[in-house]
């Protein structure tokens, strides 16, 4: 009898261990559970398009944790707050979907690109699963905008590459706003169906830029020797044409509730550097807009990519949705 009880106890322990392991495996996060979404606006069918948004890096972690835990309440609050800072740009006439995911922690970016890949791959496995769930259960042929910032932009680009041959996805894609990460022409050449934006109203394209001071010659997002593709959010050109600050409809500085605490029209102009593809910001100072995060040096305006050009981006999202609707009506 005692032997049988011991065997039963061992079986129970093994089952518990199996369940615990299953909880942390990538393929066992269920996105049918709305608790795994920061935003899941599936019922607002009166809106004309959908936004699938991938949050930037908010998880600091520690020396033994390299991906965000899904059950940390404090981290989830910060995750939601980071989304809210950009949400207002996109959701004027669109349903908003944003999954929680096991993003790579901030200090992963101090590793080499090769070393950090295992942690980004885990983060991407969640995003791919969430996006697949959204497509199968929510989209129903509606226009899609992919959007993200920083790590979220990187994962947006990975989605674009994964779905490059998916005709249903491509025909419904309004645009992909992959802001705060790099993408090269060489990368796009591997996926002929992917296109970088060439103007303010083209559709089915990738929009990206990385803001920095004029003296910067390398950064985490644009390492030395790389040239990234970029489009200027003030004049929607991809060359070095200078966009004067009068074209800046409004820099908006938002909080974790999505409130605009300060708005400054015509804060700065910008132009694209012909050598690296960086977006050079002309009328702000590095002292006034510090990098905040220690993975960036002074003069890298990464944290302000959205904020410096908030109103221009907000307007452009609507311009591209209208262009998409017009193209389908012809």
C-alpha cells in the first residue's frame, strides 16, 4: 500500500513538472485567451481597418532572466503603458490588437547580434503565434497595418518576411510601420514581394526610420558599416532632401496612459543621411532629449522616434488607409 502511494506521489510530481514545463514552452501560450493580449478589440467592427501592434522593449530583467515572464503584473503594466504611448497614432479608425509576448530583456542588446538571437527568436515565436491566431479568427479580410517600435519593429519585419509569399496577407496589407529598427536593401532583395515606402500614400510597404543627432556615425540600430533604408516622416522622401521644421505638424510627448502631456508644433526638421540612412534631426539638442537608456549614447534619439513626429505619423496612417480603400474601390 505504501509502495503504491509512493508511486502515485511520484506520478503526481511528474505531472506537475510536465505542466510547469508546458507553461513555459513557446507553443503553449494560448492567444485564444484574451488575457494574453494587451489589446484585443475584436468587437469594434465599425472601424475600417485593423492594427496589429508589437510593443517595444520594457523588460529590464536580471542576470538570470533574458525574456519577459508573462505573469509579472508590474512588467505587464509597463508593457501596456509603452503601447499606450504610441496607440493614439494608429487607432483613430482602426481596431487595435497588441499581444503580450516574452520579449527579450533590455540588456540582451548589450550582447552581440549572434548572441542575442536566441532570446529574440523566443520573443518572435510568441508574436508569430499571436498573429496567426489574429489572422484565422479576427481579420476576416480586413485591411491590416503592422506596427511596432524598437524590438517591436524588428519583430514586425520578421513577420513581413515570414508572410512574404502569403497572397491573402499581402493583398490586405496597408503598410508596416517598423520604426526604430533597421532594414537593408539586401534583406529586401531576398523577398521580392516586400517593398520599402517611396512616398506618403503608397500601400503594401514598409515604413522605417531611426532618429539621431547630426554628429552620430554609428548606433545599436545602425551599426558601423550598415546602410539602412529610411523614409523621412516630414516630407515622405527617401533621399537627403532637408525637411524644414515648418513641416512638423506636432511633436507629442505622451505618458503611459496615452495622454499627450506636451505638444510642440514645428519642433524640428530632419533629413536622411546618404551614407547610413539615419534620420538626422536638426533643431533639438542631445542635452534636452537624453537617451535615458544606457544602451544608447547621447545624440541617439531612439526613444523619441514616435514622439518627435507624432502628428505627421498620425496623419500618414489615415492617408494610407484611405489610399488602400480607394485602390480596392477601383
